[in-house]
C-alpha cells in the first residue's frame, strides 16, 4: 500500500515522534494490540509533546491498521539470528542453512526462512509423503477389514456394507502441520516476489492430497520420528518457529496483514539452553526450565532457566538465568532472583547470562551464594563468541 505509514524501531531503543506524526487513534490501537511488545508514551508538556515508542525485546512486524505498521529491527547481527534459530529449534545437525547466510533486514530473514521451508517441503513431497495406517469407517459394496455384522442383521435390505479397516494414508498430522504453516506464510503477504509463488506451489502440492486443519506450535513439539520420517524433524522445527511467532489465526477476521514478531528474550533463552546442552563436557548435564516446588500445596513454584548437574552424582552444581538485556550493571531484582533460585536448589553458585559484555563484570556474594555475570556475545560472530562463553562456563564450574 503506497500510503502506508511505517514506524521503524530498533530493539529496546526509544523512538521519538512529533505529535503530528502519529494519530492518537493509532497510538491507542498499537498499545492495546501489542502491550507486551511495545510501550507507548503519549505526548505531554513534560516530554516535549512527543510520542515515545519502545520495543520491549521483540523484533519483526506489528501491523497496527491497514494504513500503519511498526517494523522493529534487532540490535544483533541478522546472521546470528539464523545460528540462534539452528540451536534453539534443534536444526543444527540437519544443515538446512548451508554456508554463511548474509541478510541485512528482518524482512529478508523471514523471506529466507520461508524459502527454506518451501524447499524442504517440496523435496519431501517429490519423494513421497510419509504415511501411516489410521482407523477408518466406510460403507462399501464389498467387505474390507471388519464388517459390522450386527447392523447387517438388523438391516439386511441395505446394499452397502459397514466396514471398519485401517487405511494407509498421507492425511496425517505430520503432513497437515506443514500444509497449514505454508498456508499461513502464503497468506501473510511477507514474502518477496520471488519467494511467494514458491511457497504457494509448495502449499498446493500438499493441499491437493491432504486436509489442512488449524494447528498451533504445540503440535510441533514432542513428535515421534523414525527412519521413515526423520527428515520431517527440521521441517517441523521451522513450522514451530513460524507458528510460535505468527499473529492471529487465518480465520480470525482481522483483515490487516498478520503480525510476525520474535520474542528475543525467549529465543535467547532457548538458544543458550540448546547450545550448552550440545557443548558441555560429558561429566556435566543440563536441565532447562526446571520447576521447583516452594510450598506443600504446590501453589508456589520457581521455573529456573538452567541448572547444571554433576552427571555421575546427579547433584545440582549451579543455576543459570538468561537475561536478554544490556544494563550497565546487574539489576538488584535479577541478583535476588538468582540467589533465590540457588537457595531452592541448595547450591552456592549462580550466574546471570547476558547477550553482550556489561560495562562492569560482577562477582556478587550474598550470604553463601556467589552470583557472577557471563556473556554470550551476540554482537560478534558466534564462531568468535561461543568459545569465550564456554570458557567462562567451565571456569565458573572449576
């Protein structure tokens, strides 16, 4: 749309607009539609009669109306988003992003992922879709499987036979998830002129043979793979990423372009967990999102980002908490949270993990608990920063 207003933000940096640059109606709509993604400060004499819009750790596109959209760019290298995605969604071993991928915008990032998903989906379709035997029931002129003899005796005049049988079909969730995700991407309007027909072609290849019911990201988690459908795992991983960060459902009734926004706090947490699980020495074991009960009624619980265990003794050694923000020094509340986590696991070591070095690294002692600050530096290429982070972790544990 030629007259569409695009408000461009940088992740976690405030954007100032003159009062005349944004209508109050659009500002209210933005703050109500995306309260967790952005904050909107209204003009007053105290702020110079300016709007202030700030991203709260999200990147992507937030359509406000057919005439207005907010675009939020990441502060980290876009190439690092691909590498974080590989680990966070367990795609690393499949090498679906061969070579170094250089893109300069979140739009190109979305487009590249859509193209990869369409390529993988079509390649599997050409080899033949995975099929399973599923229970089926039909009225047939011949016996197939088991016939319903009771109904046959009760209604002997009926020409067709009630049969229950197992059908070898591709119309199963493994394929339906892919079709639904391709449908969402095709309808999103986000793809380039080169990628959009490619995605639509992939969708038609699936929709011609299978149903396309609605799915959410939960359908992509905990699926079973065997030697016949192992190559579905990275496809479902990409589907999970799209569905996890997609906007309203296709039939939601909202006719504006659906949002696509990535919660960088969540992605950073997932990335660090999967990266550590892949690189910790064999003597250590990592547990992510460990739930700790705090009271007898099970009404109060902690959910700890990461706990490192001694594998042989199965005893906790340290708690780790990821913080996707860039303070000058650790927040008091973050330190208190880390200490509480350590106390709940009866360990004396805790660490706060940031996405870049703090101006002042800290080693804080609270009672018998030591809290240190570590960084997995996303401002650099991950090949440079990952050995440094691993060295910090191993030094911490020594």
